[in-house]
């Protein structure tokens, strides 16, 4: 891969010890991560800041997004899959975050990686599968091995074609009310990874916006409602993340009543 040169310099703090320099870096990150608005909902932020175990590599804006979408699952039984195990730290972070409010909750954390060494991070409710997210057969077999998911986080290879394959295979395996997260979607703008911007993951998800609204197209339009229309509730775009909420449509909404006016109508 050619070296990526973005328009804004990308700086990464690597903190792997307790030196004075490391402490200064932690304080800098803390000042960026935690503010008056999120200080009372920053458990993930603080876990990341205080981590001394296996490394967690995340973009700083992601933590507010996580808290916004994931907090409703805390203390409940949950099945979470993260694609891209890396150094193993984030799997432990998820286990801690979702278990902390209720140690009795059944929190199942699953990970996928192409590197065999990642199997060593298994244990304490964490299970690792070795395989490629671009292998549809592997993903099909995986769905037989794990229960339906509340949350899927694609933090894998970041190659747009892989992201598309993973979504096409795994979105159906998300529970009603669940979340599908694809991270580091900025790679859709990197020509050496996406090949053609028009076939990037970003462009792919823009088409999903049309299907989200397909029930309202007119007679004669080419756009037809599909399984995504029936099961998707919302699509959120953030810097680096596309988050899709899944929620099955009530058949009464589809068949009986799509909208209503209730109350007195005053003549204009």
C-alpha cells in the first residue's frame, strides 16, 4: 500500500508505559475526550485513558458516538461482534463496559481476525474466530456458530469491498433493535483502497438511504422496497463511522395506516 497523505496531518499518540511523557500524552487526550457535556457519560473514555493492558487503538471522536448508541445495552444480556481484534484491548473494554452495571448479565463478546495469534485473547466471555471478512463462506459459517447480534462493529481491514461484503452477509444477523457499526469509512476516499469512489462503501450506503424511504416512492419509479426497507430504522453518518439501527416495521404501518392527523382542524 502506498503511503497515505491526507490534507490534514494525522497524529497518533502511542502510549505503552508510565513515563512522564506518557502521562503528559494521557492528559492531552483526556482534555480532548472529556468535556462538560459528556463528563457524566464517559465510562468508555476513562477506560481507554486508564488502560494499562492490551492496547486499544481507536479514533478519539468514536467514544462519544459509542456512548450515545451503546449505553442502552448496559447491564443487559448482549451479544457483540467486533471484526478486527488487533491487540485485544477493545474486546476487554466492551466486556467491562457492558458488564459493569450488572455482573450477572450475560455478555458475550466475539471477535474476528485473520491472525492466528489473536486466539490468545479468548476467555471470560470472549471468543475469537480466525478468518477473513471478505470470505462470504466464512461469514455464512460464522452465523451458524454465534447467536443473533445486538451490536456488530466492523473495525477490520477497512477496505471498502470488504466492508460491503461484510454488511451484505451480516446485517441479517443483527437482532431487531440492534446496531451495525462500520468504522474508518474515510478509506472510501482513498483511491488506492477504494479503487473507484463510485463503488466505495460510502457510495454503497448512500443508496441505502433510498431504500430506507422506498415505501414512499411513486407508481412507476424503479426503486422498490426490499428487506432493508422493512428492517432498517435509521442511518447515522459521523466522522469515520456509519451506524445503522435495525427495527422491523410494524406490518400495521405498512398495510393499514402510515400517517394520521389527530385533533381539531381550524380553517385557515
